[in-house]
C-alpha cells in the first residue's frame, strides 16, 4: 500500500499458476457502517411492525438452556442407537435419564417465568 492512500485497500489476487498480483480497490470511508446502520434500522422497524416483545435476560437464558438440553438429548439418543457395548449403552442411558431430569426442571422454570 502506498503512503497517503489510507482509504484504499490492497488485496492479493491469485492469477493463473499461483502468481499473486496486487489490486487496489477504492472504497469511501464509512460506507460499510452506513450499510450496517440501515440494516439495524430495518430490523428494528420489522420488530415494531410485528409487535414482537423483547425477552428478559432470565427468560432468554432459560430458553437457551432448554434448547441446549434438547440438542444434548438428541445427541445422546443417537449415541445409544449406535452403541454396541452393553456397559457403554448403560452409561449413555444413565446420562439420558439425568438429562431428562434437567430438562423437566428447565421446563418448569420456563413456565414459572412466563
């Protein structure tokens, strides 16, 4: 990059047989931030139009926890289906039972928060 061309970006481009050439692209400063700003405004307008209410931090955390537990349960069920050794299958079933207890507790907490 040449001195004094702070707003220009230099990209290396592979051309042909592994050769690299430099190409200078000019972009106005702030262009990217304006694009992001307009996307954020569009998202806010869409949320207001649908009347979607914001979740509290606690409810959002409970939902994430429940989704994580559901994903873990699916993964454990797949492992149980493919497990061949009886002791390994037994260990996975114990883990699944514990996960089911956690999931039941997470659902109760979510319902209490709503």
